[in-house]
C-alpha cells in the first residue's frame, strides 16, 4: 500500500504554540520574518548577559531541534504512529508481541513507527515495522540507553539530551499515539499527550491505550480517571473521548485508520478553525452536525467551503473540501466527538 501523505502546514500566528507537522519550508517572506525574530532574540540574549548555564540549555535545545527537524523533514509526507511503552518488557511477553504486531500492521498501511529507540516495547514496535518504516528518538541517560538493533546506526535515529525536546518531536511528528503498559515514563507520555490535546496545545489525534488481550493496566487507569477525575469534576465528561482503552491490536488500528476516513487535518486561519476533509459532507450530514455541535461555536455556523485564501501556501491540500467554523477553543473533547461524527458512514448511524 502506498504511504499516505500528510498535509503541508503553514504556521500562522495562532499556531506558533501548537506542535503540528510542518512539512515544507515556509515561503521566503515568512521565513525571513522568523529568521529576523531569531536574530533579534540572540541580540537580546547578548544584551541580557545570562548565566553561561542558561546559554548552554538554549544552545543545546536549538542544536537538538535543528538536527531533529532535518532528520524528519524527508519523511514528513508519511503518516506516523508514536508507540510508547516500557523498556523492560521481554520479547516473550504478550505486550511485546502486541507492539510488534501493531508496528507490522501499521507499516503495511504505509505508516512509519516512531519510538524512543530503546528496548522492550520500543524495540518491538521497530521490529514489527522493519528498519525502513522506523524512526527513533533516543535519550541520553546516566545509565546510557543504547538503541535497539532494529534502528541502531540508522540515519532516521536521533539521540537527544533533553526530555522536553524529545517529547516535542514525539507529538509534533506523528498522526497517532499508542501507549502500551510501562513505567513512570509511559504514564508521563500518555498524560502529557492527553493534557496537550485537552488544552488545545496539540492537534487532536487518536490516542489509544493498548493492553494485551488479558491485561488490565489501562483499564485500571481508566477506572481511576472516571472515579477520581471525572466524578470529582476535575475533567469534563467529554474529555473521556480524547482517549480509547482497548485490548485489541486490530481495534487500535481501526481507531487510527477510521479517524482519517473522511477527516484529513486541521489548522487555524485567524479566528476560524478549518477542517480539511477527504470528501464533501452531504447536506443531511452537515445539518446533523449543525444540530449536534452548535454548542462549540462562539458565533455563526458550520460552513463547507473551498480552501481559504490564506491557505494558498498549501497547494497539496487545495482540492480538499473544508469545514470552517468559529470554535470556542475550550471544548476539545467535543471537538474529538465532532471528528467522530464526520467519519461516520451512513450505515453506522
């Protein structure tokens, strides 16, 4: 199967904080503005005379991100799934087998697999996907985590010093996240992805919490979410739609692939949220959306349009129909439910 292409994202002022894929260089004029901003920042740093330790952090951060961007750039038109999980899981464990099966099946759909490049679940994801479809984001640790043999020495492997730069790349470069059971790091990565989506700092994407067929790790976590977070009003009822808990690899793959059945991608254009779709919605379907999701609008209604003039820098997406609306930027769980509604077939209603 041919690899599915990702959108070319033009980053506007509202999007600077959102870690979204940016697959092509910005226009010459826009890039010049950004280079000038960077140069001014460096000038101000010289004037501020910060501590050398602070400058080391800034310098290393810029070096790491520049290099990581250059490694990922040639592959940005292929969708990728990030797989998180324990480095300690042995290859005879059912969770290792599930991660390997997931990597293999996603690669067969033309997707690439990103992991932390270590052992355990990370190794399993790469082993299943194969070297050609694998990308790695390793981390320098005091006890030195070596890269697994399925990505070691590959040009698609990046080794980073800072967790925060590594975390940025994990979510910025992927179109789906799957978390297999793991330790503190896996919990951190799952909850951070949830937080980023819940606060609108990350484009909505499929987040699947995958147990092996007999496992209850994520099911138990889901019980905690509902008993402690939802019941005590710490999250909204709609926020549970931001993740899916399952014991099935096939259900995981269906969740990911169905997410992009009609929905393609999103971006903000000034104060409007623009959904790019793979096919136009019927009048009846659009009317159902108007009735069911008017609560997430600050004004106006949902409108189907062609590409907006400010999207001219994205010619690869020019022919896709748009669903444009004034989103309240708060109801992110409801926004995920809207994507589900968009992807519904007539037979499934």
